[in-house]
């Protein structure tokens, strides 16, 4: 073999080695990404995970952008790839696209809040079980965040101690909200969005009417008249708001307008699709009712 042949052979071997190393690097990078990637379906859940995994060197992403109604979100190719590369996917298990996740073959990597045992579900007045964000209730939240922490410890054993410390701090902060438990004794309320029921009834508010029993509000003349009667007789208006503190839809805007007209007490609840963690959302409602000194929030959101 002459020099020219040797150089050609060496170059060929070098190319093969570079190709193999490149393929190995790509495979290794993909494996590392999967081992360090957790996907949340909605922003609030993402923030919950970030709180638990703070210090764990893990990538946490969300499918639904902040402010987008999860019920109107659809999976696309990008999101499916994102899901396939994740070590774990955390879902409320409620929105249509979240139900579709069960068909993607996530092989035990799907953590669904709706499957957590021990959660207490309320009944929407006259409309059956309320399955909308039960973790807005502090007791349910405690069960959820503890279950999520244990799950994360199982899939990330190297971060077990950090997760345990973070969980402890979360539970300490949660305990501080007990000042709001049964703050409103024997007080009726009216709301427009089902998820707000879990945010206020633990404080003693008895929601007599929720204008929406599902994704669409029922603004029939009879229900609107009943809502007005409730407000006129001292019921608290519970308004679902976005991150800018604006009513999230027509029903909440109507309820807010009527409450202002009748000089009714108003409480605001942040919608699930905002970026704040679930605990922050619960604390938002509790803090504002305490800080007013009159157990109410009044005025423009």
C-alpha cells in the first residue's frame, strides 16, 4: 500500500469514526434531554413542578401557552415530539387534549391529577360533580402536591432530598393559609366559573349558583334573575380573572358588572391558565380577603 492509498484509507477511517462519534453524541444528548425533561400541560402546573424541582437541574416546559384556554388547545407534531422526549408528563386529566394524551403510549410517564386518590370533589348546585381544578381547595392541594413530590422522587432518585426539602417549604406556606379557613361563616355566593368553587368554599362561602356548569356559561333569563336576587340579598360575587385581573369571559364580566351595580362584595380568583403556581393562586384569594380588613375585595379588577 503506497502513501496515497494509506492517506485515503486513514481518511476513510477518520470519517467513519467522526460519524460514529456524532451519532453517539446525538443519541446521548437525546437520552440526557429525556432524563432531564418534564412537561406540564398548563402553566400553573408547570410552576408547581418548578417549585418542587428547584435545584434539580431539570428542564420543565408546558404545552399550553399562558392565557390560552386549555379546552381550546390542540396537540400538534411539535408537542407530540416534546411529549415523547419527556421523562414525565403532568396533566390535570380534564381538558380534551389531556384525555388524548392517554392514547400516545407514554408508558407510565403520565401523571394525571384526576387519578390521585383521596381528593374531595364538590357538587355544582343542580348540575352534579365539579371536576374543574379540585386542587384549588387547600386540602386537595396538599394531597396533590405531596403525591406529585413522591412521584418525582421515584423518577428522579438523585434529587430525592432536594424535592423533600422543597415539599416541606411548600407545606409550611400552605399552612399559613389556614387564617382564611371558614373566614366567611354562613355566607352565600354566586360564581360564573366552576373552578372558583374550590377556591372559595373552604373559606365558608356557600355557592348557591354557578352560571357555567361546564365549558359554556348558561346565561338564561331565569339564572341571571336568580343571580341578581342572590347578590341583592348579600351574596358574594366570585369573579374568575386573568393575570391582568380582568374577568375571563362574558359570564364573569356580567357578574362583575351586576355586583358593582348592587354594591355587592367581590372576590377574585385567578384562572388556571395563568403562570402563577396553584398555591400562589390560592394565596392570592386568601391574602386579598384578609388585607381588605372587611373580608372582601371591592372595585375594578
